[in-house]
C-alpha cells in the first residue's frame, strides 16, 4: 500500500493540480470581496438613498437573496452544463454587479445589481469548493479546498483595506474621490480588476473529470484524469468514478436525494443543511457586513472602525493558515468542535461587555475601559470561526456528498446557507435598534453553543476518504 501511494504521488501532476485549484479560488476571493465591500459603504448608501434601518438592512442583505438562488441554481445547472461554464457565468455576473452597484442612482437599481452579484457569489460559493474537491487527490484535498476559505478571507481583507484607504484618501466614504464620484462608489468599482482576471483565467483550466464521466464524455474525462494523475492512475480513477454512479447511469437529479428504500431524504442531506445553517447562526457575517457600523455603535470613529476591520481580516488569514496546514492531518470534525466551543466563549464575553456598558450624551454605546476586552474577544471569535466553521463547512460540503448527488446536495445546502445568511444579516439592524448589541450577540452565542451538540452527534469525519467512498 505504501508503495502504491508513492507511485500515485510520483504520477500526480502537482503543479497542474495546484494551479487549476488556485484559479478556482479566485471565485472565493470575489465571494469575499463582494461580501466585504458593502461594509464600508453603509453610510454612503444611507446618505445617497435616504434609507432607514430596515431599508439599509435590505440594501446590505439584498445580495444574499441572489446568493441563495445562485447557490441552488448553480448546483443543479452544473450537473447539466458543467462546473467550468457555471464559474464563467459567475465571473461575468461579478463584473456586471461591480459596475452597476457603483453607478446605481436609486435604491432599486442598487438592489438589482447587488442581487446579480449575489447570483455570482452563490454560484462561486458552491462551485469553487466542489470543483477543487473533484480535481484534488484525497490525501491533500482538505488543504486545497481550505485555500478557498483563505481566498474568501483575503477577499474580505482586501475589500476592508481598499475601503479604508479610499475613504481615508477622500476624507470619508461619502466624499468625492475621482471623476466626481463619491468614494463609496469606487469601493465597488475596484472589484472589476479581479473579476475580469477570473473570467480570463477560467478559459485555461479543464472541466471537472467527475462531471465529464457523469456526462458520458469518457474520452475527455480520461484525458483530464491522465493529465492530473498520470495515464495508469487516471484509468483506475475513471473506473472508480463509474462504479460510484447510479447503476443505470442516469443523469443526476433532485430525486436522487431521496433514499430509494424509505423514500425519505437521505440523512447526509440533513447533515449538509445543518452545517450550512449553523455556520450562519453564529452571526459571523454581521461582523463582515456591519463591522464598521457595529464598532461605531460601540463608540469608535469611522476611521477606527475600518481599521478594526482590517485587523480582523489579518486575524482571519492567520487562522485559515493553521487550518490549511492541519486539516488533512487532524481531520474536519475536531476543528468544528474547537471552533464551536471557542465561539461560544468569546461571544459570551462580548455579550457581557455590551450588556454592562454605558451610554454617551448622544445615546451611543460607550464601552469605556472594557473596549479593549470587546476587541480582544471579537478578534478571538473571528479567529475561532476561521479556524473551523469558515473553511471546514465549505470543505465538507464540497466532499461529503457521493458523486451522484453532489450537485443536488450542494444546491440544497447552498440555498440553506445563503437563506440563513440573509435572515441573520437583514435582522441585525432591527435587533440593534430593538434589543441592542448584547441581545443580538446573545442569540449568536446560543447558536454557537447548540452547534457543539450538532457536531458531536451528526457530523461524520471525511478525512482521507476518496469522493467515491462517501456514504450516501
């Protein structure tokens, strides 16, 4: 067996596997950038469109409606047209959304372009990890798929850095910058650069070999597998993929998610939905989308709040590097457990600080001496999330479903993830003016606590298993 593994390693075209995976992760970078760029534009949106807290919440979260539809549609359409064409469509939508969000003259126009961006983010969120999982060997599949989360975080971090310097250069996010346009509009237009690069790069990567086998395009599949793993190992992998598919070799369909014996939804599907929803119930995207608003509500200036976002982004990148290094050694489930416990503790500390803080003359929350405690707890919370649920949820969704149901499983789980994301993000401004920061973060702490029991009871380890070995 050791000799066989050594032969496999010698035959693998590692450079090609890594380069192809890196191209796919540009979709993750755009996912992160498009999600994080809104963080620094909230004040500009309120000023430009005259929206209240409910309207602002919808402007910020409108993208997530597109994400839910994009994730569901991409998972299904990828089984029909392929993984690479769907990533190309996502790249085009990123370009249209970036331009349109910046040029929008009304709230309605802005929402339309953000929804188009959401379709792109949703598609990229499920297709990039699925594509990487279907390209990479099992022994380091977790590491390569974790690069997707690094790309997401780096995208977020890049958006925070871009927002900070554009606002600082202009004087504020609402001040005019270049060509008579306000800085917040340029925050969106910066995304045109990586979006265009993504579209061009996609023309140079192959289609997923597992999709090609599912589509009965065996000659092309054999060629791609040979380029990735070597001719002999490619043929072995080809036979394994064929065996893993439905006996009648029918095209994947939603009905495959039903157990053929009981007629009920397969248990693995419920686990996928649980992973997707719990990732959002801990409230992480409130920090990503409303970080500047959150820290201004806690008494920090706009400039300080944007700087805090940058620090959080750097902490996130450090956490993902730890996961990338260890996930194929330690496994997926231990990371989820550590993250759930860590987030429960750090969120509880933040709830305590927010609940015991005073109010200044303007009615804003004043953390006083406990501000540093809140900052440390917040960054520790971000660290635990990006050590665990951030990368591991996407790794598991990309690899946990058998070949026959991967597209359909990702469609449902992705839809659940982005729907939960929308509800959490849309509700935050309302909760902020209703039950306050302490109340909102108390609910997120509860979500983290419950996720501990979910991981212990329902999550199955996938470390080291080939995609053809995944239980249904």
